[in-house]
C-alpha cells in the first residue's frame, strides 16, 4: 500500500507520468459505471448515461461494436412506461483517431417523439462521414417471461450500403457491481489508511470482507441501449490502429418546457424541445471515474467537461487525492490517472487486437490472453474487479467484489446485449432476479 506522501509529491509524480504513460497504452482504468453519478443527471434520467462499450465483434473482427446505455434501473413491470428515448436529447459518440484528447469525428443519434405504447420511435443517425439515415427503434415490451415471442426479436437496421447496422431499444443492463459493498469497503479502507499508511493488513482485510456479500445491484434491471456494428474501414487509418470512444448525452440550451398555458389542450404534446447549441450534460468514457474519484461538488462539472479539460489536468488533483485516500501507491495512481487525464477520459480500443469473446467470466489478472477492458470495453468485462486490482496495488491472485458475471446470457450475434427482463411467471424458477 501507499507510503505516506504529500499531495504535492504525488502531483509531481503525476506530472512526470504524463510524459511516460503514453507508452503504457492501453492503460488500465477506473471503476464501475455511471448510473445517477451526479446531482443533475440523477434528477434528469433521460440524460443519465450509464455505460459506453467499444469492442471488436467476437464473431467478425472486421467490425467494431459501439454501445451507449442510459436510463438505468428500469424495473420489468414498468418497461412500457419508462422504455423510451428522449426526443430532446442528442446521443453522441465522440470518436478520437490520432491519439490526442480531441475528438475527430462523431456519430449522432436523435429520436422522434413516441406516438404509442407499442410504436417504434424513429432514430435519425448521422455517421462519421456526415451521411444521415433513419431507423426504427425496438418498442418496449411487457410480457410474462417465458411466454411465446417474449420479448419480441430486436429490430436491426442496415444503414444504406455503409455496412453499418443499428439497434436502439431496451436491453438487460450488463453492468455488474455490488454498490453497497463497494461503499462499505472503500469507507472502511479509507479509515484504515487514515489511521496508518500503509494500512494495517488486518484492518484492510476486514474492509475488503465487505465484498463477501457478492450481490449484483444491477441484476434484474433494464436499460435503454443504442448499439451500432461498424465496419472497421469506416474509421480510416487511426494512429497506432487505436480509436478513442466517449459516449455523451446532450440537450440544446436553452430548453423549453410548456412555454404557455395555451399549450395545455386536448392532445397537446408538452414541448420539451430546445433551441441553440447542444450542451453536454453527461459523458461516459471509462466507467465511473466520476462516480468514484471526483468529489460530490464537482460531479456535474465533470460530466459537462471535455476530454481536453481532462488532459489539461482540470481534475487531476482530485483523482490523485481520491486514490491516495484509498492507499493506492504512486505506480498505480500513475496507471489509473493516465487513463482519465493524459489523453482524456475515453475508452481506447486497438482495432488490431483480435477478440473472440464478450468477456463473460474473464478477469484481467487470471484470464490467459485477456484482451478486454481497458482495451475498449466488452459487455462482460468485469471493470469493477479491474479497478479494484489497481486500487489495491495489483495484489497477487487479484481481488474481486464477487459480483462478476451477468445474471443472464448474452446473445451470440449483434446486438449481443441480452433481451430486456420481463415480469416473472408464477411458480418454480420464477423468482425475481433483482439483488438489492
Ligand atoms: Ca451518468
Ligand atoms: Ca484527435
Ligand atoms: Ca444484467
Ligand atoms: Ca466484479
């Protein structure tokens, strides 16, 4: 664990690292996820991004799968009411192509208003080259799990002759993590470090014993998911064959909500549209940098900031301080901070690293030939255990929160993410899958 050192010394080490960490690509990253990670998006669920994913199609490595999820914790019985994309939100993939913090291309998705409980929304998709297409979303469904055609098959659309395939609709949330155990373990670990640094081993072991709970706070819940399958060739020739991906959610500023009482009339749609420029209100690069390492008072600011802000060191001191408080040593602070600071907080995927898996059941510290997160991010990658591994200074044998695999299987073909949970039938084997 970390020897006592001042923040100033750690920052000096970080500054030194900024020149060095580029050689560590792909560098390991931070924790968990991004559901309700800041005060603003906790009260504006449509703008609350949950996770971004970027990985090579394990069945066809000439394709890149990108995904952005939002509106987490949809309970199956409420699929219809909550299963929609907000027509006043722009869902954007920022794509980075030359290894710096500045995005070089974009994929934008917006949706039409919802016109009926079972009617699809029409997505408008603008690809990296500016070409624009439309495609139907998959409407939400509520059916009793196990009944015929339940849920219906996902709607997948080929976008013209580009080779791009598009999906948008509700899916199981494949992120897994024991939120209460993590909170208890990290609070106890901070107390150990505050009392003695490096911490007493018994104290640290007792802190980590909180993970014996092993419950996945996300099991049994659905999330809205936008997924694209994109031929690698559409990314051109990125530097070192590595692309950066940052999923952002934006609204126009200002927004208009029910501007006049005259608009309350039979059949009126409440206008939740805006005008002016698009403003980023949430972003999803590496999972849960904001949720775990940024102080509460700066979480909204972090979500609105850019990857260029990250690289300028805007949040570096907070990230270093949060890791020091957990006893993370300088070597591992540098590895972790490098991901969220040096070239901005985004996923980095090497398009030349062969991938044959969705990551289900794999661990960075024990799986032979592991090629998952922090090389991009696959739906099954155990990003929490990856974070814990570096926070705990790479213990031999690894470290786990015991919430390691998704509760339902993945699909074997695009969009790969499992179907949405449905209300349970009565009888044996019908228990609710939520694990709070
Ligand atoms: Ca979020
Ligand atoms: Ca760039
Ligand atoms: Ca799940
Ligand atoms: Ca885990």
